């Protein structure tokens, strides 16, 4: 028997299932590279809220930036009609560029 009571700190695995890709990436980054901040958020009970906010913000940024990036890259209806594979490659490149921006600004910051 012990005279110490240790509180159960954290959140359930079910709560983390609701996190999207970017929230899970942020959690992994914090655990691996910013353990002090991770532990502080965990102990204060705000980790899940922080991860959910990062995830939502990242998805909103992706939705806002993709059309702009695609337009700047030259993705048009004509390209879709005449060269669909080229358009697919162009859109994949745009998504990779937008995700790199999101990773640098939100996940790894």
C-alpha cells in the first residue's frame, strides 16, 4: 500500500479518435520535440482542446488555400477536359505545397 494518490491525468483514446490528421501530427510533434509544452498542456487539461483547434485551423487553411494555389498553377476547366491526368498531377502538387505551408506554420511551430 502507498500513501500517495496519483491522479489519472490525460484523455481517453476515444477522444483522440475524433482528431483529424493534423491534430494527430501536432500531438506526435509535441511528444517528440516539445515535451515540456506537451506535459504542460496535458497537466492543465487543455491538450485535447489545443489539438482540436490546430486540426480545425489546418483544415480551414487547406480549404482556403487550395483553390487559390490551383488557380495560380493554371488548373482550369479546359485542362480538366483535355488533360485530366495532368490536372491530377497539378492538384497533387498544389496540395503538397499547401500542406508544407500548414506543417511549417501550425504543426511544427
